C-alpha cells in the first residue's frame, strides 16, 4: 500500500502513549494498534481530525505517500 501511517513517530515526538491517545480519541486500543501498524484500509476523517487535534499536527505529519509502492497501472483521469 503506497499510503503509510507514521503515527508512532508523532507519538514519540509528543511523548504520548498510544493507549492514552486511543482513550482520548474514543477508539479501542486494538484499533489504535491496527492504525499504528498500517493494517487498516482506511480511517474516518472524524478519527483523523481528533488525532491531529490531540497531537497538534497535520494529517501529512502522520500519513506518508510513496508512489513507488503504488499498484496503479493506469493514469488518473
């Protein structure tokens, strides 16, 4: 998947535990773990907004795109 979640980096910068962030965002620790490891196919904008608010960051600070990993074989129309 060309989009990677780099949430661990921001958690470390903010010296926050994933467990605490999960509680404040209102998601389970299991769901937070799946987000951190990139084992999800998507994220609700509401969840992303809460994470960014609590970490004082922008979505681009916790999401990364690598075009080399894209499996798109056709151009975007």
